């Protein structure tokens, strides 16, 4: 009688399926339903737990995600003597209980219909933001009610100035009560008065407006980061596709193959090999032959449908742990994730941080797209259409990272014409096309 050998939890990596199938076959041949066959048929939850434990032991958790760029300038962290005063709206006060840097932040309450404006005229040491992006660290207790966040920067007494839009009504890449870096560049310019000298900026004003209800806002600091042109002289674009439709392989890959461009496919594991979905063979071909990245979207269809915020934290972490284990156990090396439906909260972000080092949201402002790289777990994106072409042009002109997305390619998704136009725009502008992991590796290199 042949031995019946079940795979061993905590070991037998990459051979679990083979050993389990062999054990079941032997059990069936020997007519032993009381042991192995019974385990597999009626105790599947226990076996699943063992598999999860074994695979989880192999998971190499991604490191916590620090900012991907380093500040080259702090203009202010709003400490004592910061020089900012209230120009309109509510008063500003120093908050020594809630701050990001130093020992205090600035706090104000924004009332609907009365924008709050704080400014510093005539910095004693003018600053140079040539070839840089401006970063404003901010927090708000009710992000939904913020109707606009903008920053004015210019010459003495705003003789010449740029007005840069940080947030608008429908594009706020943050959560309530979360310190967030808002990245601004000339790509986010809404208007200007004259042409101010970027190498001699003296005046700064922050303006924030609310609707429906008052909003408490904290300001943590203003600084500048490199515009990424040192790393990506003509900008960089990532083409991302969600879920795992087979049209991404048959048509999306075909279109991008014209110039050898890679993409990232955020996969729902339970969709793999399903009708109209990508196959395991196609996933390996995408990664091994075409240079694509196979990232994570969800392990189960149920969690994807419910969204990360629609299940308990324990259920979500189990799903994301199985997802990361499945990626690793099948040879996929990605540490990139995409929130199902773009829905997340701080608990969800903290769980994702333990397993992945970038995460893409599903909403964004084309003028801000790709500039949120300081917050790698809230990377914003731009969908099909003119917004994607604008994002490509912005990063080509001003530097940055444009993150484009689609689901299907062709019927029911991004049209062949639109995807072809995006690919051609990258080629014409000389923009690099890379996967998320390739971008992160170069930024940190």
C-alpha cells in the first residue's frame, strides 16, 4: 500500500497543490475515505487554514512605505516666528497638541462662504523652487466639505504670482484627520498675474474654502521636492489595468507591444482562469515575456465586491495576506496594490502598508496626477479620455508620475483608439513607460 503524504504546513512551498493532489489520488485508489479524502471533502476549512499558514510563512512583507522623495527645502514648519498671519476668514492658532513637525502646527476653522487665507509676505530669505514641486502638509476633519485648496506664490507683495490648485470639489487625495502631502507644480496652475521668478519667491498665501459645514484645518509645513526630472528627465507614465479581464492580454498588450511598453495588471485571484478573464499562463507571459508587473487587487471576488471598507479589518487582512502569498507562491514579485473600488480608510491603509509598498487609488485630478508620489499608499490616477492625455503632457512638461488606468480593453472598457492615443502620446513626448515597482526602485536608488 502506497504512503499517503499530505503537504506539511510551514514548508513544501511551491508544491502544495501537487502533493495534495497526489495524496487525494492515492487515497481514492486505496479506498480510504475515512482519512485523507474525508479531510479534503469535509474539513476543507482546516486544510485552507493550513495552506494559509504555510503560504503566510513565506510572505515577505513589504517594508513600511516612507516618502519616495526627500525634501530639499523646508520653507516653514510653522514653528514660533513663522511669520504667517490671517489675511481673511478665521483666525489661526498654534496647535501644540496636534502637529507633524517640530512642536506645533497651525490650525484654523473654515466657514462656508468665507475662505480662510493665511499668508507670509516678504520672506526674509527668498526661496528657489526651480525644477521642484511645492509640498503643503495639511490635515482636515471633514475633507468632503472642502471646496478648494489653492496656494499663491510670487514676487514681493504678489507683484507677479502663480495660483496653484491643490484640491478641487471632486479630487482630494486624503482622508479625514490624516496628515497628507499635497504636491503642487506648474501643471496645477489655475491662473497667474505676470510671470514670477521661480528662483526668488518671496510671498506665499494658502487659501481654503468650505461648503455645507465648517471644517477644521491644520497646516504642518511647506517645502519643496525635486520634480523627478533628475530621475525621469521627460516624465514617467504607468499604464494600469484592474481586475483581470482577458482583453488586457489579447488587446491591451498588443497595443502596448508596439513600443515594448510594460503595464501593471492588478489581479483578482479568484478571477484567474475564469470565463473572459486572464489565465495563469497569460499572467506569466505578461511578466516573463513582456516585462509587465502582476500586482494585487483582491484575493476573493467577495472582498472585491464588498470593498476593503465593507468587511471587517480581520477579513480584509486575511484576504490581502492570501493575495500576497498567492503572488509569491506563483513567482510574481510585485509589491504593488490597488484598492478595490478605490475605497479605503486609515485602518485599511495601515494593513496594506504591511504587505505592499505602493497602492493606487481610483480617483484623481489630471492636474495633480502623478504628483502624489510622496504618499505612495495613496497614488492617484487618471482614467481614459482627455484627462489621460493631459496627464501625459503635464509630466512631460513639468516632471512627475502619471498613473493611468482602465479595466477592459475594447468593448465595455477603454477603446482601442483611446489606448492607442495614450501610447502614441508617450512615444511622441519621449515619456518613459514603467511599472510601479520600476518607478519606486529608481526613486529609491
